[in-house]
């Protein structure tokens, strides 16, 4: 390839409360010139257009308004002076409560068709936490300070937490605590909608019949928000969860580790860093009051609070790409199973005795957006034949349950051929691609091209979400 090439990249973030589009220019450079395998990295990135922040349009409480969303994107393209065919790469991320809506999958399908060849992700809680921590700058901060930093991303529907230890994500959590769980009329300032998680907390704070009609509504809301933030505190301080926490805590893999600091991001974070807003009802929700509850929390008083580079949106700039050629002598590929595009990388949960399981993480990609997923096998303590056989048996028990074909396995060590052959014996009729020598992170996507002549190498493009920092 040429020494440098420029790509126009777009990031579209469809959240519980807001939607935003960002257009950027990425400069790619080959850092392995000459006859070596090309390794292309992003040498420079600049935002060329930062779109307006729109309220995410809904037809009703269960359906995203696809036509209105498409109109927003078309309007933003026009304002930015770009046509869809000029976009080289990008990412559409749909997060929070919006990702749970009944038609979320078809909405981003149509957006991706309209907007170009994109990485498209309905971000499950784990991926959403990581995206927010990268976008807010918490990941980079933890690397720079050689520290363990928590990113706490507080949106409309959920609070997503990610721990970064020296630049590496070591755990995530997702809690149903957000600024839009209680909605208010901006004119009367009275409650006009309470979500299911909000009602759970309300029932705990005010058991049946104990809420007096005359009680000050703002005091009622504050009491509920304080109870929600106390649930987040128990998760972060590794304290036993109470009965009322269980409906709120969706996922939690945070390790018991001493934090060196926290970064707040998301729409609510703006009011944590800039407190004192009098018109708390301004957005038709309770975001500013929730920010107050976080400011008064043990989280805020116990740790150094760092300001992130981005609060309202952990802005996704798009999908960068670097190309890796995988040695064909150590891989297994079923005939006619390539090419594949936009295959999400799925990391396993690690259970007792160090056993891997991909079932639950793969469920994040169950919708029709993804033809298949790539199951990542982290580095093994040793790669003797017995270990590979045990790994193959674990994979063979889960692969038929995990949706999509061909089955894609990415191993970090040089064992793809022997693992692939062992799997082919266990699952003879299942199309399989087993590759090694590729470095992946949670949130990466793969394009796998057809094998090169003589099948001695397979070009693989790893698409990584790119952020402002």
C-alpha cells in the first residue's frame, strides 16, 4: 500500500436519551514497510465535523423511530457536506435502554445500509462500559498514571462501570441507574413516567401505602436516587448486595482491587463536574438530581475524581483498520466459508479451574446483524496436547449452541491448526475457521478475506473503534 492513506470515518451513537454523529479523518500508515507483512496503524485522527446532540426519537416506549433517526443522519450528512458514498469506514453504536427496544436491530441494519460499510454494534453492557471508558479518556489516563482508574458512565437508563488497570480493562459492571428512569413534565416539574427499575426503587423506599399524597415530589425523587446511588456504591466497594439491589445490577465482573481514581462520563456527568443547576427539570428527566446524589456519594469523597476528556458522549469516531496476514501453515479453514465481514470478537468468561465459557458473552450478538461471532481463546498456560484436547471439548460443547456459521475461533498462541483439526474430528459437519497470530481486544471486529493463492495466508482486517483522544 502507499506509505499513507486517508479515510473518512463516521461514528453514530444512538443512546437512551441522545443521538449524535461525528465525522473524522483518519490517516493510516504502514509501520512495516518493504517486503514484511503489512501492519497498518492510525498515525493521526482529527474530528472534521461534530454534529448536534439530538433527543433519540421513539415511536412509543418499545420502538425506536427508524424514519426519524434516518432523517437526523441525512440532515447531519448534509450539514457536514458529505455524501454516504464518500464515507470509507465507521461505526454505529446503539446503547443503554435503546439497545433493548424491540426493533433496535432492524433500525441499525437500515442505518448501516444507508450510511456505508460499517461496524455495527448493539453494545451489550460489557462493551458499552469499555467504549465509554475509552471515549472518556479513563483508559488513557490509567495508562499514563500507571494506575487503576474506574470509569463511571451515567446515562439515561444505565450506569456502566469499567476498571482500567494501566490501560487494560480488567472488569465491568452495568446497573439500572440513570437520569431518565424518572421522567418529568418540564413545565409543571411533576413526574409523568416511572420506568420499571425506578418503580422497584420507589417500592423499596416507600412500601405500599406509605407514600402520602401531600409529600413533596422532589424529596421523594431525591430519596429514590440516593437509594440507587447506594446500590452503585455497594458494587464498587465490594459490599454485599441487598435484596433491593438485585433487580438493578445487570452484570458485575469488577475485581476486588484498590482504585486510584475515578472518571465520570455520560450525560449525567456534566452536572457532576458543573453542579448547582437550579432548573433540574430542563431535560424532562432527573439527570441533574442524580448527579447531585453522585456528588454526595462515598464514591465521590473516597477517590480522586479526574475529569475525562469527554462527558456527554464517549465519542466514537469510527472504525480504524489494520491488516494482518495470518500464516497459512498453522490455520484451519473449511472450504467456501470465506469471506466474512464485521465479525465481533467475543472473549470468554473464566470459570472455576480456569475453564472458559463463551455462551453468555456471545448472547450480546444474537440479533440478525451478525452472521457469526469470533470466539477468542486467551493465552493458555501451556499448549500440550492434553490442554488442547480439553479446550477442543469445551468449544465443541458450546459451538452448536452459539448462533451463526461458519464457526470462527481465534487463538492467541500458535495452535490453530491442531485445535482446528481436533475440533473437526469432534464436529465433522460444522464449517470451521480457526486462526492464530491475531491480537484482539473486546469491542474489535474482524473482516476475513478469502485465502491468498496456494492458501498460504489469509488476510484479516481488525477493526478497532477509534476515539477522540
